[in-house]
C-alpha cells in the first residue's frame, strides 16, 4: 500500500502545513511523537529545548493538524496534555523546480547531529547505469525499505534509513 492509499497518512497540502514541517525543531518533535504521546514538558526535556519553545512549536503543529491532544491528566491542580501525531506517517508533495527537499534536509541534519557511533553508516557511490540496471536497483532498494518497515519493533531503539537514489545532472 502506498502512502497515498494509507488512511493513516497525513497528506501535507496547505501552506500552513508546509510551513509547519519546514522547521527542523518541529520535524524533531514529530519524530519524537511518532512512537508515543508526550507532554510539552516531556518534549522539551527529550529534545533539550526550552519549554516555551516546545509549547510554541507544538501549537504550530497542532494548528496545522499534524498533532493533537490524545490524553489529559490532572497533576497537582494542573491539567497535562499529551500530544501525538494525527497519522502514522506524513506524505509530502513533490517539490517544484528550485524548491528544497525538506524531508531530505531534515534527515541530513539528523545524520549530522547523531553522536559518533559504530551504528552509523554513510556511503556515497557514483555509478553509470543503464535504464534496466537503474530499474533493478530501484526495485531492490524499495524492497529493502519495505523489509526495514516490517522489521520495526517499537520497543527497540530508533534507527533511521536516509536514502537518496537519483540521477544527478552530469556536468
């Protein structure tokens, strides 16, 4: 099933939604909320940002329909609100000519911010491929991504796959 057929997908369409996901901080909040709900305070603590900043970014995401309150709890006379994503995945529109690949820019920032580890692999490989070879590799990559999705266990530490397979402009 593709994201466009998935009823749990959030289809980014409005300018307000595009602006909401353009922020790397909001991308990090969505990443945190994809696994479990959290309060403004919990988000701030987990991301190492100020509570006021966390509140602002969550409100922008909520206004854009990307997160919502899913649970409330009374704690010492204060009502804590737990936020979660409104869908399990986000589908972005294709960028127009000259527009940035927002998702890829956020993923690259995440890779750069990841601590040094033996669990981080980065490769850049240049190749010249026939259309048939291109199609074969594209199919194998798609199968590998689906296999990774099937192997996902929410009880385990997060792992991300940042992948771009493309034909660059030859100079």
